[in-house]
C-alpha cells in the first residue's frame, strides 16, 4: 500500500524566478546542476550590427526562469547567484498553471515562429502597428477564436469591429493616448 504524499502537489507546480538580465541561461544551468527541473523557453532573434548579422538564441521571457517543484529546497533556488526573487502574490509563492507552460513548450518545440509579444487583455486599448490600419487605436476584443478591433464614434455612440491579427497591435500606454478631443479640452 502506497502512502499518499501530502507534498505531491508541491512537486508538480511551476513557479517563476526573476533573474539578472542576460543571466537566464547560466542560472538555468546552475539550477539544473542542482537537480531542479527548469524550463527556459528560447527563440531565435536576428541581431544586426554595422558590419554583420547574427542569429542568437535568447529567452522568450527576458529575466525569467521557470522551476518545477522543489519547494522544500526553495532557499537553494533563491540564493543562486543572479536570482533576484521568486514571484509571489499576496505573500504566497505564485504558481503557473501546467497548461500555460505546456502551451509555451509546444509552441517552441513545433515549427512555429515564436517571438515575444506585449501582453494584451481583451477590452484593452491598443494601437495597430502595421498594415493598412497602422496608427489606428481601438479596443481589442475576441469573438469566437478571432481578434477584432472595435472603433468607435463617441458622438454617435456607435462602434464597428474589424478583424485584426493580434500580432499587429500593441497596448496603448497612458502617455500615448490622444487627448485632443477629451471633454476637458472641448469645454475650455
């Protein structure tokens, strides 16, 4: 008869480390040598200099390394040179769902061109970065499995939605929002 291990769940959870910039590979190697299961997703990036071009394998998530389990040895992880901290939420170690790690793993192991992209949430204000709508701002939504950009005419209280590739938009930062027609400017 096998006795259930109360720490079994702790052995299977993924957690993230915030690391020194450009030290992710060294840290991953050190943690692997210490016996930890480490995930460091990489992608190929073309770097250009005046005299040459080079394809480098760089972290998909700069300054982050993922570790599975090993919570009973957390001190060995966070005291590794170059590790700043383990990510936490509300004083508790923040865990990452297996499905999210597996999705990233499958994407980089497949024949896909994987590259970093700004984090977008549906309902967020975005700006189109390329194509015929370049520079246009709207609200990103998802309908079925497609992304759409909602464009509004506030005065008419009407909107339209246009299908868009999520790779063609970037979040609008607060300092880039066009305030030329804001109510404060119209009233003064």
